[in-house]
């Protein structure tokens, strides 16, 4: 019996060996085509270990998570080996383990039921447990959310709060393997520290964690091992301690490029100039007020954004930045105050104020192909498509067939319509690797400068805002 226990301790919690994934697609004329998105993935996760999976958007990280959980679409064809605690992950076994021994913290906040309050969703996840309200309170406290959040609907949550709720729900069943798919984008430094410390504590308690992220710096806070993916393949697996200096201990050039891109200065034709004069046709936010369930979220908010000016906005997660952005863009109604351009309310027609949020899946019709999305917005022939690296083959795909980072590129194209006068970017690159972040911001800043667009950039990344902004506002001082 003792020998069996020793063998179980040595058996990896999860083994992925030469895993490949292909989608069967049917184009015009019902002609079958096959699209391989994952080619050769290898990874091992042991109990008590955090393994970070890092790679560019679209490299197959989230698809690997879906494959382990058994939630791939019907047209998926898999090869290779997936073993959990030494046994194959068959469909029946995946169904039994999913949400119990193996749990997912999903990337998309659309995983939350938009018609159900947060507390009800947590209690539903608790299933047949007794004392649900007490357990709900304990779970919210673990991810540092106030008990009041239980009375919120998902649309009333900030991006950071929504991610904390998803983490709370995933941990209800006391899983042995936690797959955290981009659980930290949109979090301020304090919230980031809280979430990463909590995830690390799960491994320290003997759980296994797959931490999917684009952010090497965040991964290094908690990971034991780093797995680097590129174009659907595992290209390097290294101990976290190998990431130091200029990457002398990293073997692959792509890994080295990711590591060094963290501190790369944005390369673009954009150069900060002095702010435009107050006489220009500015975006004017005056005395905005907004409350949720009797709690004041926005109170007498006042500031201007001038044409051609890049203004940064910082504040902790849940402060109300995203709510403010949605009100300015006309997606939500304020309780009081006004949003004007050059002293006038918006005219009917295309909104001259465009918002790109940190969760692009919330802004794109899932029943349209990406080509239809751009055609509806009049941007199908825009040169910005090519500037942002959007591939022609993506135009025929559905939103569900693209990664979050790929969807974000489409959201940015659509927002850069010729009639756009002011642009709000709410944590737009939190789901992107360092290389893609530099590429996308360089394009955005180039277009903003060329067309004299006023830009409000919301981010927790002070280094980024210092690079691109004329001035930075503290949300609590507005």
C-alpha cells in the first residue's frame, strides 16, 4: 500500500504529449477543409506546481484548455495524449471531472450569465451544499470582493471584478487541477497581487495549476515552470529562474524576443507634442453622476479631451472607469450630467465617440462572420486592417473561431471609422503579449496623430501611459 502511494505521488497530475488539434470546416459548395491550429504540444503539471503557458494571441493556449476539459466543438479532431493522474482523459471521464476535480477560470467574461446576479451564480455552483449564503460570503472574501457584489448583475461589474467572480465560481468545487485562462488582465497592481498570491497558495496546498497568460512578468511571480508556445507548438519549456538579464539562458529566439519586448519603447511615427489649445473642439464631460443599487459610482466627474490629445486615466479595479467609458460612448445612461463635443450634444447618426473595451467578445455579433462585422461598419476596405496584421482568412471565420487578441484587432479597426472624432481605449492590450502590444499601440497612435483624433486611454500600466500620453488623470481626482 505504501508503494502505491509513492507511485501516485510520482505520477504527474496532467500529461500532454504531442497533442495536435485540427478543425473540420465546410466552405462554399459544402467542400470540406481542414485547419490545423495546434501542431505539437507537450507539457507536464505536477501536484503543487504552477505551470505558466505563454505565447502570442492565437497560438492555441485556450484551445489546449478546452481540449483538457472536453469542451471543444464537434468539428474538432484531436491527436496525441492527454492523461490526468496517469489515465487517459476520455469523454466520459472529462464530463465527470469537469467542474469538480478539474476546474476552469475562463478568459471570457461572457461565461457569466447576464440575467443572473453574481450571488445566485455562486450559489448555483455550490450545488447541494448547505449554508450557501455563508459559503458565498467566504468565497467572495477569498478573492477580496465585498459582499455587496453578490447583488450585482455582470454588466455592473468592472473587468477586474468580473475576473475575480469567475475565479470564485471556479474554486467552489475544490478542484485538484485549476486551469486559469488569462485570469489577471484588467487588474490594478493591488488586485493583481491578491489574485496571483491566491493562485500560488492553491499550488502550495497541493493543487496543480495551469496558468495561461501573455504576461511573462505576472507569470514569473508565481510559476515554477514556463511553457512557451508559438504557432500551435511548444517551442521551449524552462524553469522560471531562467528568465533574467537579457535572456542569456533562453534557447529559442522567439522566447528571447518575448522577454525583451517587455521594455521595448513604442516604435511609431507618433511623437508627443504639447497639448492642443483649449479653443479646439473638445470632448467635454461635465458633472457626470451614476449609482448602482444606491451606491454612488460616479460623482460630479469633470474633464476634457482635446482633438489630437492622448489622455491617460488610471484607478484601481472596480473604481468605475469602465462605467465612465461606457457612459461617455453612449452605451449607458448617466443619472445626471452631460457629454458634449464643442458644447453640443451628439447629433443623430454614427457616434463620433467610439469605445474599444478589454473584452471584445462583448462588442461583436456572434452570428456574423468577421467579414460581415467589418462590412456593417463600413471598414471592410480600410487600410487599417492590414496595418493591424489581420489575415484575410480570418474574415470568413466566426468570432468563436478567433482568439481574444485576434478579436481585439477587429474591434480596433471598427472603432477607427473615418467619422470617429474621439476614441476610448479601455485596457485594450491586457490580453496580448508584449510584441503584439507594441505593434497595436504603434498603429493606433499613428492613426490618431494623422487624423487628429482625441484619445482617452484607460490602463493600469503606468509605464505604457507615460510613453503615449500628454497627461494622465487620476480617476479619484476628477
